[in-house]
C-alpha cells in the first residue's frame, strides 16, 4: 500500500506548479509596470510590496492600492492577476477535495489506520475473517471477556456495523478480502502475539484459502475454520487446520444424541453454552417417523445421524435432482398442505424444517402443526435477526448455525481441553452422563456453568507449584475448597486432568496433583476466582490442607515456633 | 524519451544556471547581483521541488531533499534582503550584500548536487 502523504503530494504537483507560476508572473509584472508616486514622480513597485500585494489579492482580501494609487496600466495588470489567482486557487483546492473524497485514497487511509492499530496491540489477539452472524456473536463474547480480536470482512457495510457496535473492548475492522495474504499479514498474522485465525467468511473456498495461507505463513498460529461440506473439511484437515467446524454436523449429532442419551446432550449443550444463559430444559424428541423438509447439507446431515438412532424420515424436497434426493422423496416445498399430507404428516411424530429459507421453514411448521397439533417441531434458522419470529412461533427445537459455530469456537478458545473432553465422553454411556449432569446441576443453580482451565505452572498456580517442588502433596480437592471455610467444597466440578498428554476424565477428588497438570473445570463463575486465590496464596493453601491459619510474617512464625 | 524527465532536468538545470548568474560577481557589490535573477532562481527552484513531490524512488527522495535545501537558502537570502531594505530601511551595505550572496552560494551548491544526482541517475539508467 502506498504512503498517504506521497499520494497526496503526487496529485498536488500540477496545481502547486500552476499556483507558483501565477504568483511569480503577477509579481514580476507588478515590479516591471511603471507607476507614479504621490509626488508625481515615476516609480516602480519593488519585490517586497509586489509579493505583499499579490498575496492579499490572491486570497481575495484586497487592502486596496498600496503604497500609492495605481496607474491605468497597473490596474489592467491587477485585473488579470485577480482572475488568474482565483482560478489557480480553485483548481488547487478542488484537487485536494477530489483526492480526499477518492475511494482509493480513503481505502488507503483506512488500511493504514487499521495496520497501525494492529501494530499497537501488545496482548494476545485473534484474527476473525468475515463478520456474519457467527462472527458477530463470537466477537461480542470475546470482547466481553477482554480477549482482543481484529475483524477482516470484504463487505464495507458490515465493517461499518462493527464500528458502531457497542463493544466493551475496542475491535478494529478492515474491509478487505481476507483471502489475500497481504491483508492477513496486515491484520497481524506474523505478529508474535497473534493466537489464532478464525475463518468464518460464509464461503467454503474462502475459508480454505485463509486456512492454507495462515498455515503456510504462520505454522504455529491456531487456525479455526467453518466448513459446510465434507470435501472442503477433508481438504482443510489435510494441511493441519486445527479445528474444522461444520454447524450442520454438530447440530445433527446433538439432535441424534437427544434421542438416545438426553443427559449426554445436556452435557454438550452446557459446556458450549454462553455463561449466564438459563439452564436449558428440552423436550425429548419422540422416536417414530419424522418428516424432513429440505435435503440440502443440513437435511443430509440430520437424516444420516438420526438414521443411526433408528429414526425413519420421509423427505420433502423442491429440487430432487440437484440435491440427489432418494427416489421416494416427495417433490414440493412443504409449505402447502397437500405436500405435507402426501408425506403422511398425520401419522408422523415430528417435523424438521431444514431449508435455507427462514420464511419457508416457519410456514412449513405452522402448516404442519395445523394438520397435526401433536408434532415435535424443529427448525433451522438461517439468519440471526429472525430470532424474535422464531421465538414467537413456539418451536420445540431451533437450530441457529451462527450460535452453534460461535459457541463452539468460544469453547475452544477459552478451554482448549474441551476438545479432549468431548473426545473422551464419546465412549461413555448414558448412566455416566446422568451422574455428571446431576453433579453439575447440583453446583450451578439456575444458569449454565462456566468452563475454564487451570495449569499447574509457576505462572498460573505459584502456591501449588512451590508446594510440589518442596515435595509436599497437593490433592485436587485442596484447590477446590473454599479458602474461607476448609470444610466446604467450591461449586465446581473438575472435568478432566491432562498429564503428559494423557487425559483423565472426571478425576477423583483425592487425586494428587503434579507439576504441569492441566485441569478443566466447570461450575459457577465465582469459584473461578476462589480457585485462583487458593492456587496463588501459600497461606490459603496451607490453611485448607491443615485447617491451621499459619502466621505469615517471619517474626510471628518464630514466636509460634518458640512456644 | 521521457517527457517528465526532460521537464524536470530542464527546471533543475535552469535553477542551477539562474542561481549561478545571481551568485557570480563581486561578493559585496549590489550592482553585480540582480534582484530579478534571485526571484527567478527562487521560483524555478520551487517548481523543481514540487516536481519531485511524491517520488518514492531513493534517488527521487535525495533530489527532493537537495532542492528543498536550495529553496531554503534562496528564501533566506530573499528575506535578508527584504528585511534590511524594507523593515530596517537601511541602504544595501556591502556586508549585507555579501551575506545575501553567500546564502545564494549555499543554494548554488545544493543545486549543483541536484544536477550531479540527475546525471548519476541518467548514467546508471543508460547502462
């Protein structure tokens, strides 16, 4: 990108040369034309007075004829000078205004101010590419937690929206194409404090390009990508993209989970929910025959997953050829009663409206419920701004791709161990999940739990680390105890300990901690602060372990020892 | 032939020659140094400066710097002249004249550097 000053100066070359020439000619003219002084003697204006005269004349101030009244020849020359000066000034000012209003110039200005803001960021930050529904939610949540991020989005209007959004942390935005490697570098890809690139452009190919660019230019930076198809997901995985998120896949797998293990579903929901939202209650979907409207990427994923659960689906699809729908698919949009009746809506147990058109989805559900009031209704909501209408429609299960993606990424950023946790829970059964759900529900009252991580390191847990170096033993329950009352456990559940790359699911409270352990907690938010206090404070840890409030100062320690 | 280069070379060399014309003569003799020549040298030097505005090549930046030096020296010379004659309202003493001419001598050196740089650029370009 060009330097702004040199850009302006280059455009100003001709106007400035014209301005200087006009002034020079006018001044020389005035010094050459003979005049008459107040005594009637021949007189010529000198350079000093000529420059003075032309200066106030050129700026149309006009102090009059100085130092003596002009002769006819001088007045004629002055008339010429007035017009020449005004025209040259207009030209110069006009050029400056044109340069400033120029789209290209403004783009350069915006680009440079963005680059400057990124350079000034000293703390870790994330680059968010694309500013759609998912990114908006994610940026809100990140800035709420004072995790810095910068946004790159092709669409200028969306960047303007970001600029007027009331975020607690300042988020710089740039309207450039993020698939361009220069743009990513300007957004700070190569900076040592860049933690990750999050590609949510809404276009698989762009996400792929961003992922490959980031991985090539900065191999250590975490890359998180949204992918809407298996092909591109496989492609992204092939060059080491850290996390690939397919919202349809996530939803479909959770939906399937609702059929066979509702508690497991709750565990997943709670772990990725935004902290502070009310504990979700859900209606368990009935097993039987379902009607599925729309056989796009969403419909395919849902059908595939619930088929594993033994749930049969009857398909309705408007374009059977394009989507490659099976032969028994009913052709139509599903918004009319006759299509739904053809799909035997009256003896189905549920309906899923999964097209990419929100109005059609709502229409399908309302028509279907009219035909069969007992139906379980599930809808795909494509646009975040339609939330009020979907809420009003009283739907049993709403799938918002933006929310799913944003929450999933937030979980990965706030607690990377969640990935390990989810991997291990896959092998667990419903009873295990039942126990976990009741444990979590016991510590969090009404709102969804917060999930966080703690490393037993010198930086994050100095008190525990020091104790371990001195070969004292510290148990997991020690750090989960209320520092004000050693008999009371804090409202939190340790979900996982990762030690030497081996993960222990739901560790025992008697477990002895080791240096380098990474612990994943979930629970009420205030326990975060209390655990942080315990692992930072020797006295608190000692009190919890022994029940004795040990004196802190050297003098008091000496006195108590002497007794 | 590059018209921009021709025009720039023209103004650079004209600035040098006009500057030289003003500078040459007895150092402290006002009759050897014409005020019109100083004015012309200043204007041409200003135009040469503006023509190098926004040039991002290394030699372009150097040329801009040298011609800015020349402008500064010539403006200083003109201001000394104007101050003594119209503010102090004293006649042009030899001491005043010599300081005006020596200031323009500094500008001459800067203009000479410009022209040398121009020649160097042209020669390396032709290689």
